[in-house]
C-alpha cells in the first residue's frame, strides 16, 4: 500500500469512527428524552388520579408538561442560560404532591425535611425539579420503604439528600453513572441525568453513609446572600 493510500484509508477509518460515535450519542440523547418524557407523563397520570379537586390537578400537570418540553429541548445542543438563584424549598414543596403519588405507586411512602435557613441554590428550576424527580423515582423503584427527601444548606452549598430503605446501590455510584451514560434503552438513565445536571451547575452527585438503603446527595452551589444595606454602612467613630 502506498503512503497516499494509507492516509486515505486512515482518514476513512477516522471518519467512520466519528460518525459511529455521533450516531451513538444521538441515540443516547433520544433514549434520555424518552426516559424523561416517560417520567413526566407518568407523574401527570398519577397526579390526575390522586388529586381530589380539578384545581389541585392543574399546577403539577402544567409543571410536568413544561419539564417534558424541556427534555425535548435537550435533543439539540443550544446555549443554556446561566444558573440563577432558585428557592430549593419552594421547588420541593411544589413538587411534593406529584412525588407522593409517584412514590405511592411503588408501594413506598414519602417524607420531606427542609432544613432551617435559606435554601437558595444556583440552578435552573425545571432542570432541578427533573433531577430531584429522578432521584425520588429511583429510590421508590429500586429501594422502597420510606423515601426521604432532605434539603440543607452550608455556607457554600445546598444539599438535597434522597434516601430509601432498600438494599443499597450494590456497586459504586460512578460505575452506575458511567454505565447509564451510553445506555440506549428507554430506562435506566436517571442517575446519569442527575450527574450531568450537577456537573453543568458546578455541583456534584455523591453518596453518603446510611444505616440501611441508599442515600444519594445532589450538591449545588449556594447562591450568594445579599448583604443588607445597614450592614454595609461604615461604623460610626467612637467619641473621644
């Protein structure tokens, strides 16, 4: 084989490999969108079944349909808006009725615990709600028992813990996420979606020690708390 022919063959091989990688990535994005649409539509159906009043049904249904639309938006790369301050407690409170119906469908119960002080993180609200829903759904489906959602804050981070009474993860979290990143079926994408969401927002997904079951922690940067104007005033000089 001449040198020119070798270069042509090598270039063709690289092009074929790149095309295969691009196609595989598109299939993964389609599978993730299907996963998120399936999750949102499931929550919509359960919320409609569980609500006693037509007015109670509208808010969670509208929110989940909006999140389903955002899942489709993620099929095409587009510049995302910078994360903005979002009230994590308000997100959890707004989503709790739908999560409760979702957890109940798996024969589990839901408990929420919001820590004291401001729980304001830098994130996109709908993406945060979808990430938390994936953690809750994963705990209900694979863990069960009492699914607990606890939010707390430190000086620099807001932490959302989701735990269950199941057998635990079984394998390290990073291996589960790595396996899910290239999965092309419609199921099993939840942890990868949450991990990617955390990475986009300069946060992280990790595990925490638990006496039983699994405990996953979504950690996000805390939004800076504005300093009250009074505290920025120069202190008065003491009289001599």
